[in-house]
C-alpha cells in the first residue's frame, strides 16, 4: 500500500491490519517514525526497493501530492510517475486499487482531456492523467474517487490536514478577510474512514468492482457551502470558548463577482505583499466553493455535520497554537 | 532575549504550526520536506513570527533560500540584530 503515512494510507494500513489481512506492507516517500514496517520508496524517483519486489494479490495506490499549487511538472512527477512506478510490482493477477479524486473529471465531466485548461488545477489534471495511465497499464483495476476528505466520522482523527482545514487555518490566522464562495454550492466532504472501509472491502472481495470506477461522495446530499461553514466555525468557536479564547465571527461569504469588483481592488491598495500573496494562494481553494453541479456517487455518504464537528475539534486539539490564535483585524501593516 | 532563547522561540513556533509534527525538531529539519509546510503555511508562519517576536515584515528577498528551521532561526536573528545591539 503506497502513501502509507498519508491521510488515507495511514488509516487504511491500520484498518487492513486490524481486519487480519495477511502480509500488509506500507510504502511511503518519507518512511515513518511511528508506523512499523513502512518501506521507504520515492515513487517519482526510483525503482521499488527489494523488500517490495514480490507477487501481490492487491496493491492500493494511495500515494499522491494533493497540493493544488504544484507546477505541472511537480504534479506529473508526484501523481503520474508514481502510477508508472508500480508496474514492476503488478502481475496480471494483481488487483490494483487506485485512489484518485472525484474532481479528476475536471470542468468537462470526464478524464479524457490532456489539456490543463479543462481542469481546475494541476492536481485534478494530473489525477486524470494518472487514471488514464492506470487503465492502460493494469489488467485488474478499480479506481476510487473521493471528494475532499476529513477526519474519522466518530472522533475526527486525521494524520494530515488539507482541503477543508486550509479554510480553518485561514480563519484562525486572520488571513481570510472574506470567503469567496457560492453559499448554495455543494461542499462535498467525506470522513476518511468511510473511504477506507470501502477500499478495505475491495481488497477483501473485489467482486463486481474489478474494472470499475467508484465515486464515494455526498452528491445531492452533500452540505451546502454556507451550512458547512456555519458548522465548522461553530465547532471551532465551541473549542475556543471552552478554553477561554474569544470566538471568531462567521466569515462573510461573497460571490467572486463582488470579490473581483469591490474587495480585490481595495486589497491591492491596502494590503502588504505578503497578505496579497496569501490571497493569491487561497484563490486555489475558490473553485471548490462554487461547485453547483453535485457529484454522482456510486457510494453515497450522508450526515456530515457531526463528522465536520469532530474533525474541527481534532484539528484544534492537534494544533492548539493555531486554533487558539487571537482574532486580528485584517488590514495592511 | 538571548540568541538561544530566540532560536527556541522560532523552533517552538515552527513546531506548533507544522502540519507534520516530528518526534524531534532540530535546526536541520526541512520546513517543507520534513514538516509538511506548504507555501501558504510558510507565509502564515512568517506572519506569526513577526507578530510574536515584534519583527519588521520579512521581505521576499529575506525569504529566498529558507529551507530549514535553522535558516529561519538565522533570518530572525539577523532581523533582530539591530534591536538586540541596542
């Protein structure tokens, strides 16, 4: 299982071992100080290490760089080259389960295009390419597409914080003046353990999923942006108030039209170069706050309010300094 | 504040804000490769260092070549040097 120390890989490794799966080996670019028996393998740079060179019943490819700000070359190296790197380990009998993203379908609704302009960012573009490559190279393949992923449903546990947590960081560090979003857009999130349960089931019994692409997501039932933010910030404030910190105001949601016409010109005049750079980076998140067409899941996920609350609480407990920062006015220095 | 105290404050903040918290953070720890910082995280960290240590804003030139916690310590010490000499 590649990406064994990432958000999905860490959970899946634990789950598979707890279910008694035989001979489960993890691989990770960095290795791990805490997870036993993780082979060190930089999939973008080298051949598989000797300890991985054997026959496998199943390979789960959860290795990826999920940053939206990667250059095309970085994204290609991290997310496409890693698929090619699996080839020496895959026989005709090996079931490859490739963890992609629901947003690999980009702006057109499919993965066929090699043109970056058909995707929201290099991450989506590279994941679409990775799916096409996997379909060419592997005889037995299941592709699993999740949307944004948060911590476990029950306790919010996560070993990495990306996606939704970017917004939390922006709020607590007072770097987001407003949130550029469509309040009614779908903000599709799933708990990591909903995803890993599905993948573990596929490892145990591929069945009809062999050869298919599965989407696990909220779809029509996903929370809307305004509601998700309300739940997120209320949960953050409950954590803060319990510890004697001042709560944050709910961030104002503005449309991209308002942002471009009114806020951005003001920002360019009033803010420091660093604040402007932060805004530029946060712009990468905006496409995911304006998705008006719901995903079409093969495996629907429901009831995300409590998982969002749990994930916020866990993030705050794990990042007390960041979560407890005092609100600061958002103005140029 | 002594040089060692400054270094401890920098390492403490770099640890507290790091997406990946290692068992041991040292001056050799790489901000992106080891601690999981992304571009946004580094900008946030810079802002918090400025705030907590009452520093003038770092320039983009200052930030060039900052790869490790040790590089960050040196940057903060250089920035503080005129103040510490008074």
